[in-house]
């Protein structure tokens, strides 16, 4: 499990660096996204990954690992948005946004460590394609939950699914870096 902890930190450092760079370029412009919009962005990224996995071709040059990093970052922003609601303009500084990013990432890591313990690192035996399919299933679940105005009867709700998406994307990134 110590390897997973270290690998999680290595993979997420790259995701965070991209988030910081994009914040320098655009500020917290993602604050205008409603959950449906962010979920659609996640859907686009996972669809692209599945297309590349099936065909081996990307005509616009999007690679799987770049899309997985985007999924981590969109997942984190989705959780921030679910907690702070969307805005019609940039309403927080880069520093405030990065602090929220770090808080959600720490929560994702803590959840991953608990689940990883309970499930015995089963993800290590999963295929890259199977992990992407799990991400897609989580996105479809979120879309359904959003369609029900966020109300669930017996499931964990959208936020739990966003956390799972983040961690599955990180697991897949660890697989790709290992290769």
C-alpha cells in the first residue's frame, strides 16, 4: 500500500501542475459550470479515451493520459462546484481555488486509502479498459442523479461518484506510468 500512496502523489502532482497552469491562463473560469456541464466534460473525455482504446487512433492528438488527467481535474472541480454552487463570473482567486482543489484531492486520497485497504488493491488487477468503463458507468449514474435533481433513494449521490471517478482515473494513470 505504500507504493500506492507514493504513486498517487506522483500522478496527482502532474494533475495539479496542469490545474495551476490553466488557472494562470484562465483564472477560475470553470466556476461558471453547472454540474451538468462539468459532467458533460467528463463524458467527452471518457468517450475520447474509449475511442482511442478501440481504434488506436486520435485524429486531434488527444492522448489517453492527458484525458485521464483532465478527468481528475474535472472531477475535483465538480466536487468544488457541488459544494459552492456555480457562479456567473469568476468569483474566487486562484489561491482560493487551489486551496479548495488541494482539500478535495486530500479527501480523495484519504477515501482511496480506506477503500484500497478494504478491497485489497483490486484495481491493480483490473484492465485499463475496465477502469475506463467504470468511469463511464459513474458518469452515467451522475447524469441520472442530476436528472432527478440530485435526489437519490439508496445510492451515495453525485459527490461519491465524482470521488470514485477521480480515484479510478488516478489508478489508470498509475497503470499507464507503470507501462
